[in-house]
């Protein structure tokens, strides 16, 4: 039988809790089969709420005792809540003592207290604490925690919880204990404990403010040689938050712990962050440059939560973007500031926008569309989304942009800093709403555009959907006037038929025929339609609109090839320079896709496009990382979003064909790029050298792809050699991927060798699985490969990273292979969703999202997909998580 609520929760139903919990005293006797938890709380009634029964949340707990002020009391159970009706009247503090047990080793949901290997970990956000003890498991109930951990000393030598270690010692029977006190009040979702055989890299630091702190990164013995980068990232995070926001570390000790079983990326528990090992462990032999970059940003993200999330938290889960959107914005800025060179900042911006457009835009256009501050949910875990996170970060970024005060603060950084200062002045130590945040930013900048437009700006929090901005230019030669009409619209989303106009900051530039910039400005679009005029122009300029992607919108402008080529060559804004190249490619892909009768062999790229790409590749000034981005064709998912009816195999075939032509037509240039950029010196993960590796990786892949057409054996041979000799994982994996992607005969032996080399490195084996499940489909061969991989001794459905590496890499990241006319991909998907749902609903519900966009599919895929979703939905006993996703998909 399922436990917990099964009905939808609404934001508008928020009420203060009827009781407050001042302090919690927890005592754990840790045992994988049966852990005993004694929870003593000091509680009182909330005087603002009418007297009522106390209802404590609980899930999969065995209750053995309840005492009020030391006395037995009557209680009842209602929908898995523990209900106490006979509590003392009045507003005095009383003590509630609850004794329960739970079974961490059986906890395959990885929410609450669970075991991974031989250690204990917790994950409490959003509602995992109720799986540890009965509690008011909601973020606006903030309490002081004291935690006593007891466990077998030889099996669990390390015992950690939030805050400071105040006492430790030995007990009878080979057991020991540790007592932790967290000096800060916190909501239950920030509670954590870890127990096991772990070792730590340690670093003592002195903050700007002169305080001493101990930083620790805990991992399994044997993994210490993979912790240096995480520690460096943590030190950089501490320094950055002090420098940019004046926010210092408020704890004597700050710990990061890595676990290989984790549902998400990482968790910001106060003073004891718990991470998916994927975002901690790295050295040059096992991790790619992408891994290094991800570790830097996730370590930063969790550390920055200490202020934006922990010191000021969310009043309720509808406010999730208050901490997540803001903290993603902060981690993006952190990575950009660390990248220092302007070009590397731009590369990071392009990468972030690419994520937004390929993952968030489809979400915003599909059945799960929701505002960054949702109005309802069945299961909150389904709302840890790219919308709440990445679109939420864009909404914070726009607020920074809109408090810019002219030349002295063009980007709005200073104004935004003032707003953040006021936010902390007003709300430190409390649980607040998104409205409180925007109000603080606006109030600190009373003369800003943001303050003037605040009520309308807030529509970004309440309206779902991606706005579309249509721009039309016209030039009047006689008066030298260029007018640009900007109109906005937003398609309906589930539950929101009509949208009111948004506030859209649009960064603009005009480029003249000779390539010089003749105007640049920031325009804030507030009406449905507005016309801007620019005077004193000699000739029709090319508009560079939405520079730096200044707002999360779709920009429609009927650019000609000439205009795009001009922007690609001359735009001073690197984002739009990249975007011009993407538009050139997209226009061609769309044209080929739409000509139904056109055979793939007859899709010929024009010389103009090829020459433009050649000049980007050979450009003396552009750096390698930018070139790699510019020479990569728009993804299949992004192309699919531009179409009303989607045939994923057609998109795949077109993209493959164009890529092969770029490979062949630029053969000599790819050779040059490979030779000119590959380096044999010591590995450094900085942005310049990682950019060079990215470009050599692309060049090698293109050369292997070209070899497939020409029959050349030299480049595949070189790729194999490089795979064998590589001094780091980036080069090694790129070489392996080049062989696999191009379908080379040498791929099989390289894959085998790769597995043998890294059989004891779980994170590398994940890459090995993912590469094969995500490989180019050739005649429907990938699904059988995926099924085969799932019988491999290293495969496990229970480990989320491993399940994702095979199943998600196929269903979510390999559209050309997944969307089969025979529906076998969908049947596989429904089997796996159902199978995973019984083990881990959060992971299952993510997989369920792979068919979000089924309504756009061409027949017969569309009907087959609906049938597969209906099959999942028909399963009785589905978790709330998966049920919510499939129900919305079918509605
Ligand atoms: N707060 C975490 C982070 O973004 C994510 C936790 C998500 N957990 C979940 N069960 N949905 O850093
Ligand atoms: Zn977060």
C-alpha cells in the first residue's frame, strides 16, 4: 500500500504551521536493517493559528512510543500522519518524544536515511526527513538540532552530522558515538548524517574576515587522489562569495561527502553537503574537462546555498526557485568570473543558454509546463526542473540587468549587490517567498527599471511558457531612419490560456555594412508591440538583437543569409556571433527536413555556408572553445522544437548528412585544426587548454566521419592510437567517441580495452555505457545493444548513475534511435519506467519525462507513444511521482 497524500497541493492554500518546533534532540542507533531513532522536540503552539490537533508527517516508519512531557499519550494515525489531539492547551513549551525505527538497507528510494555500499547517507530535500522520524516536515519550521550518532566503531569509524562536533567517545560492544550541534536553526530538509569508512582531504583556510575554517572532502578510501579539484573549487567558492557578495562562511567546519548512490547532483545540507560522486571525484586520468567544469559549478552551487537557501530559506516548496534560480544564477556567475578571459565568459554563457533552449524550452512548451513559481503539484520532487532552476536563474539575471544604472554600472552588478544586501538585512534567518526577493532587489534600487515595472515583471514568476518576440526591421533611405518593431506573444500552457505581456529586456546593436557597430542600447519591451527608431544612418544596418541572450525568449527575425554572415563575422557580441552561425545551420536543416521527397544523398550544403564555417575554423583571433561551439550543428532536440510535426529519424538523418558534408568539405581544415591545437604537455583543466582539447576532439570526430565516406583508414588509425596514448580522459574519451560515432571497425576493440582499463572506476564505466547507448543508430542497432548492455555484470537498475547511463542515454538523449517506427523503443521505455518505479520513483518519474513531447511526433510514432504512456498510467500502485508525469502527458 502506498503512503502519503495522493491529492494535488495548491500554493494558494498556504497556512502557517499550527505548531513551532524550537529544538530537536535526535539520537540514532545506526544499523542497516533496523535503525532506532529517538526524537525529542521542544514545541509550542503557534499563537496566530486557531488551536488544533498536531499532525506530524511520517513515511515508512515503525512507531514504538510517543511521550508528551514524559507521559504516555493517546494518538492516532491518519494517512500516515501521526495525530495528537490532547496536547496541553496554552502557549507553553512542551516536550514531545517519539521513538521509531526504519530500515536504511531496504530504502531503495534514496530519500531519507539509506545505505550505499557499507555506509549511511541521508537525502532529506524535499520531504525525506519524514522517512527518518515524525516531524513537521515543511521548510518554514526552523529548529535547532542536536544529533547523537551511535554505531559500530569498526564498520562506521566516521560519524558526521550538521554543525560542530562537540563530543565523541567509545561505548560498549565495539560501538562509539559522536555528538553534533548545529549553531543555526534550520528546516528539516537541511538535516544530514553520514556514517561509514571514509577518509578526508582537509584544508584549513582563513577568510577575508580573519576567521579560521576547516574544509573537508570525504570519500571512500582509495578515492583521495580524486579530491583535489573539488577542494580547489570549494576554496574558490568561499573566496568568490566574500568578494562578490560580501558573504562569508559562517561555520568552523564545512564538509562535502561523496556517495555513488544519489538521485540528483548534490545537496546543500547545512555544513555537510552530500554529493553524487560524479560531482566530486576527478583526476586527469578518469575525468573529462566537462566533468571538471561541472564539479566546479556544483561545488559552488551547493556552497552558495549556504546563504541563498540555508540562511534564508523557502516558506513553502512553491517558492523553490527563490533558492534554486538564485543559486544557479550565482554558480553561473562564479564560473564566468573564474574563467576571467572575456572569451571564456562568453563560452560559458553560450553553454548555459544551450541547456536552457534544449531542455527548458521544450519543458515550457509541453505537458509539464509550469511557472518558475508553480501553483500546484502532486509530488514536489517533480518540480526540481530546468524551469525552476535554469529559467529561474534567467529571471534573476534579468533583475540584475534591470537595476543597471548607466555607464557606472552597465551590467547592474552594483545595483544587484545592493539588492542582495537588503535581502539579507531583511530576511536573514527566515523562510520567505519569491515576492520578498524581488521586492528587496527593487527597493534597494528605487530608480531602476525593475522598481518601475515590478508588478508586471513578476509575471515571469506566475506565467509559464516561453515568450516569442517577433522583430521586423525597415529602413528609410531618404531620412536615414531604421525602425525595428518588436512584438511579443506567448502560447497557452496547461491551465493558462491567456498570457499578459512580459517585461523583456532586449540588448540591441546595429551593425553597418562595413561591419562597424553604429548603435547599441538596452530596450525594455513591456507592451505587446513597440517600434524603435534609429536615425542618422547611411545605409540599412543589420540588427543584433537579444545580445548575450538578455531574456529567455524565442526571437523571430527573418534574417537573410547575408545578414547572418555579417553578424557571424562582425558582431561584437560573442553570443550573437555564435547564434548567427547556428541560424545559418538551422535554416538549412529546416529546409532539408521539410522537403519530404528529398533524399538524404541529395541534401547539399551550399558553398557559402561551408566557406563561412571554414573561416570560423581558421579564424586567427577566435579561440578554440568558441570555434568548437560554432562548428557544432544545432542538436536534434533543438531542431525538433522548431517543428510542428516531428520525425526524429528524419532530423537525425539530416543532421548526420550535413555533419558528414562539413567533415568532408573542410577535411584539410580539420586536419589543420587537429595538428595546430593538440598538445602533449602537462594536463591543465583551465578554459584555454580545455577549449583546445574540445576543438581537437571535434576535429578528430569529423576526420573519422569523413573517413567513413572516403574509405580512408589513416584517421581512424590515428584515433585509435590517440585513444591508447592519451595522457588524460578528455583526449582518450574524445578519441573513443570519434571511433564509435563514426561507426569505425576499430570501435569495438577500443571499447573493450577501455572497459578493461577502467573496470574499477564506476564513473568511467558510466561513460562507457552512456557512449554505447547514445551512439548513432545504424539500421535500428542501438536498442538491441541497450538490451545487451543491461545484461552486463556491471549493470544495475538500483544505482541511479548506472541506470541513467544506459536507459536515459537511450530514451532521453538518443532520439534518432529511440523513436522507432516499430514502437520497440517505447515498449522498452514503458517497461523500464514501471520497473524503476517500484525501486526508485524519483528516477522513474525523470525517465517518464522522455515522452513529454509525444503530441508533436509524426505518425505512427505519435499513436505508439500515447499507447506506451497509457500502458504506464494503467498500472495500479504507481508512485505519485510517475503518476503525475504520465497523467499530465495524457491530458
Ligand atoms: N537542493 C539540491 C540542489 O539543487 C537539490 C535537491 C533535490 N532533491 C530532490 N529530491 N528533488 O542543490
Ligand atoms: Zn540547488
